[in-house]
């Protein structure tokens, strides 16, 4: 009887500790140094795209973005510029639209196609159908950036966060986080600023 009481008391104590431990993360996601799993998502041209398709890539600039978020719209030209600058150097941009389109119809595939054509996107714009990929990355915002380095072990997460330090005005940017990360990797150096806070709209579930 005493043993049962002790066990019950221990269980109650564990429940109370877990209930008040606010530092326990509710959801996971990749951390710096983790290996990112490949994905296969439908592009606006109807074809399936995965990182494995890029045989000669040295890494990837993954962005979770959308049509409807004002922050994402402000960054569209800068994301396009990243692809133009770094795709030839082996770090192409892959854009993934993570929102639930029932909640945000403006992010549905026909609208994605329209937006990509209007802006002249030169990178794939993929639909995270079923919202299965963004939780693995731990993305919470649009835009949310991930720089991956292709290694023998797999695609290693080397940077997570914002594109730069000024979402409002591209001409006023002082620190280009993504560019600095990719430049470091291209030079065989360690990324100095590995994480920043992503600024944007919450991903709609």
C-alpha cells in the first residue's frame, strides 16, 4: 500500500512539474547542425521538386513564404535577388508555401502561379500540401529562412531566421544574414551568426 502511494505521489509530482515547465518546447523543428530530410513537393508548373534533383548544388536557401503576408511581399524582390546571385554559385533558392489555403485562399496554387508570373520568379515555388514539411523545419513565419549546406552526411542546417535586419526598407539594410551565411560557406568558413528572429506573419494552420 505504501509503495502504491509513493508511486502515485511521484506520478502527480511529474505531472505538476511538466505542467509548470514553460520552457519545454511545444513543437520541435531543426536546430543548427541537424540534417534536413529531403521533401517532394508540387511546383507551380505541376512537377514534383526535391533537393535531390539538384545534383550539382552545394547547398540550398530554403524560404517558407506566401502571397498574402505583407512581410513576405516586401521580401519577394530580395528573395529573387538571392536566387540570381547564389544559384549560379551552387546555392539555389527553393520557396515553399506553407499556409492552409482554406484559411488563406489567396495562397492557393492558382494564386501562387499568378504571383510567380507577375514577379518573374526564377526559383521553384512549392506547395506544402497537407502542411507536412514546415513543421519538420520548425518554421513559424512567412518568410522564414533556412540555409542548408550539402555534405556527405546530408543537408546540414547552418542558418535559421530572417533574411536581413530591415524588412521595411531594402536600401536601409545593414546586416544581410542569409548572404553572410552563404558567403561564409562558399569560402569554407563557419557561419558566425547562425540564428536570428524571423520577422513575418504566422503560418496559418
